[in-house]
C-alpha cells in the first residue's frame, strides 16, 4: 500500500471522528425538517388569520402588540398581532350583522321582530370576539403545558450527559435529539439562532431562550444556571454536586408550585360547580310554572339556547381561567403522536361503529313525533285511516296499552293551544322516550372515545409499570458495571437477577442479540430490526440506554455513575409524583363525584319534578269544571287560580328533559377536560379516555335517576289526584 493511500485512509478516519464530536450536525436543516414534521400544516386558526389579516389590517397599540406577540412566539404561530386582532373583530362584525339581517328577514316574513334572537346574537358575537382574541393566549398556554411537562426530563438528560462530558453544547445537542416534542423544537431553535447569527454563542442563545420562561418556571432557569456554573468548578466533586443540585432544584420547585396551586384552585372549582351546575339545574325545575305565568313567553328553544349554549360558555370561561393558572413542570410527558398505535387513535372507524349503535336509540327518542306523521298513522280525531301504512293511531291512552292504573291520559298527549297550533308532547311515555336522545348522544361519544383510546391507554400503563421496575434494574446494572464488569456481560447478569419482572425480557433480548447475533451493545439495543427497544417504547428506557452507550465510551466508572444517577432520579421523581397525586386526589375525586354522581342525580330529580307538575296541573284542569259544577262553586277560587296555569303554554317536559340531558353531557366534557389538565397537564389521550368513561357513568346514572324519578313521582301524583276523580 502506498504512503499516499495510507494517509488518505487515516485522514478520512480522523475526519469521521471529528464529525462525531460535532454538537448536532447541520441543525438548520434538521430544525426546519423537525418543524415541518411536528407542524406539517398551518392550523385552521393560522390560515384564517393569514387570509383575512392580509386583506384587512387593523393597527394594534404597542402595549397590546407586545403582549400578543409574546403569546404568538410561545405558541410558535405563523401570524402577526394585527392579523389576530383583525380576525377577532371580523368574527364579531360578521356574526352581529348576520344576526341583524336574519332578524330583519324574520320581521318581514312574520311581522314580529325577534328581540330575543337579536340579544342572543349580540351575546354570541361578543363571546366569539373574546374567544378569537384570546386564542393566542390559550394556544400559548397549551404549548407551555406540553413543554413544561418535559422540563424535569430535560434537566435530567443535560445533567446525566454533563456528568461524563462537561460540554454544554454537546449536552444540549444530545437533549435536543432525544427529548420529545414540543420542548425539543425549542432546543433545536437554540442552535438555529446561533447558526443564523442571531446570537454568537450557544450559552447566549440558551440564556435568551430561558428568559421566555421567567414568568412561568423560574426553577427551570435556576437549574440551567447551576448547570452553566458547573463548567467553572475547580474540582470534579464540586462539578458533580452542582449538576445534582440543578436536578434537585427543579424537582423541589415543581413540588412547591403544585402544592400552592392545589390550595388556590379548590375554591374556584367549588364555585364553578355551584354556579355552573347546581343553580342552573335547580332553576330548570321552576321553568314549567314560570313559562305559564309569563303567558308562554319562554319556549323550548329559549331553554335550549340558554342552558345548552350560554351557560356552558360561562362554565367554559371559568374553567379556562383555572387552567391558565396551572404551573408547569408536572404532567404527562409522553407524546401521543409517537405511539405506534396512534393511527388507531386518528381513525374515523370508531365514530362509524358508535353511530350505527346509537342511531336506533336516537330514533326511539323521536317516536312521539314519528307517530304524528300522517302516512304512518292516522289522527285519533280523524278516523280516516286510508293513508296509514301501519294502521296505528297517532296517540293512545294508557288503558289502550293495558296500563289503565295510570289513568285515561294519553301517552304522548299533544294538545291544541288557543290559536289552534299543536303543542307538546306532554305525555308520560313521551317524556320517558325522550331519555333515549341524551343517552344516544352520550353513548356515541363514550363508545367512539373508548375504542379510540383503549389500546393506547393499555400501552401507556404497561410502559409506566415497566419504568417503575426499571429503576431497580438500572441500579443493578450500574453496580455490575461499576465493579468492572463489561456492559455486554452485565446485561446477562441483570437478566438472571430480574426473573419475574417485566424488565427481565428487555435485558434478555439485549443479551440474546449480543451473544447469539454477534451485535455490539448499541446495535443490540437500538437496531431498527431486532433491537430490544422496539418492544419497549418508553422514552425513559430509550434515553437511559442512550446515556449508557455514550458514557461507556468514557469508561466503565463513568457509565456506572450515569446509570446510578438515572436510577436515583427515577426514584425521586416517582416520590414527587406520588406526593402530587395525593395533593390533587381530593380535588379530582370531589369534582369527579360531583360530575358523574351529584349533577346527574340532581338533574334526574328535576326532570321528575317537572313531569309531576305538568301531570298535576293537567289533571286539575280536567277535573275543575266537573268539581265546580257539583259543588256549585269554584272551590274557593281554585278554578280561577288554575286558569292562570294554561298547560298549553308550558314548556313540554319532553324538551325540558332533552335540554337537561344535553347540558349534563356538555358539563361532563368541560369538567373532564379541566380535571385532566389540572391533574396531568395537556394530555389529549387521557382527556379522550376519561371523557368516554365519565360520559358512560354519568349518562347512565342520569338516565336511571330520571326514569325512576319520573315514574315514582307520576305514580305519586296519580294516587294523590285519584280521590278527585
């Protein structure tokens, strides 16, 4: 071999080794690609802002511009403050003028101006302005919660890397490559800002980025300052102590902030329950009587708008304020999109399955109106049944369906008002059938959500169980390596001592790949085809093994110290999580019981009371002329008093129950989202899974309570009025 060939060969080898020491390769290209992978398309909100904001421009004051721009930067939105404000103003104007034009159109057609509709449109337009105007703040808070839940692992990765390699650039590079999004995007941007010349050094870029967290997580900043100070410590012991102190600072900071948060949110959540659930539900009990006293001023659609739109918006606003105050640093750190089962979560098939199951129940709820269709049934007032396909009547009495003990009332009981319009239904069976409508809606979301999230939750719980056991296994592995045993042999020893644990198979797989397949340590763990990590999709296990592979290059003692520190971290964070769970357990359990037990119980009883009031007034109105004639008087003015309560002007219990049922479903959605955010941060999977469970529990309990209350109070009313017949 010629001397020139030898020089070229070793030159290439030296170049490869030098390249392996680079912090992160070409981060500008990686950063752009990563951002495209994380956010491949602009959100709908960004598209609307860019479309409308480029056509119409509204100037923003400097104070508001600075505040909005801060939220935009945190949320990584591709918009300007002017575009955000423009979209909010246009949402208000378009909604308001559309409502005005609609009201004028109704006035021209009916010659009656809908004042109530105009007021509701005005309220809706104001809400839309608030909702769109505060969208950057909510998106920034969502991003902050996602990113802050990864702060503790972030500090761990930096500390673990710098324990064996005191190089801040390489530690941040290692963290950026292996941390989960969205915080990994911020760390890649630290390199991006240096490469584009915005900052001259990594440390300067890092300090500028840390300032964005000053109002939210001061302990995150303090931890990084301790990490930076470790670079200047004169001795190895002081350097390691400074790094370990950095990890302890963020753990203590997270615990103290969550402790304070649990004390401050107890009262707001109680107020939300009282003002958003108890008072509105109790108010519904008075609406049937109030609607008759006001001469039919309130109709069923007014109740629907008030209790299914306005009040839920009010509850949403209050809960949103609670969520915005949640501190960062604690919560679910796994990224849903990285789970191999994520396509199952995104699939539309669960919705189709749930729809096919629930649509028959929804149709059953509409049976009172289906029976009024002329070509299906004939009207009992018009016995001509030539056009009735099934030969059924539009209504029956209870005696005709062999339930004579309930009286001669009609099962659907549609009536004519003084203007000849058909109103109702007021019947007992119609009310019972209406229970199927909210039941079908609750089951639709419950079934689809459980199908979407069931397997992913199992996978997550399995990974968490594995991580709990992995702490002790890491400790054993660190001890073996610290005793001078090569890492390849240490895996076999730990596999033997881990029998019966979930982690046994992981260490066995690594050992098999090394002994039988002839793989190196890194390939045995991370091979894309046979690597052990494929079967254990845990970020903690993956990063632990990455640190092991890196630290082994520095020596067995370095690798042993790294594994021992990770093991100690896992134990500490487990203790912190248990304490925080204990702090939040009382609040979460109280609100969950209120949401799935007390609220459905109260709502079901209110439905029964509304039904009883209608039955009593209906029966008394039937009996008043007869009783007054026999007694020769009106029973001391009872007939005159009853004339005030015109049953045809009442809100039918059928529609009242549907409004209450849908309201309970909306409250479960809102409060479940709030509780998950309080307990776990921004965790989409847990929100979907818990919402499905709570809808099933709360929906069925409401159905059972309402059914029992309606039947029991109806029987009580019939017994009480039987003596008057």
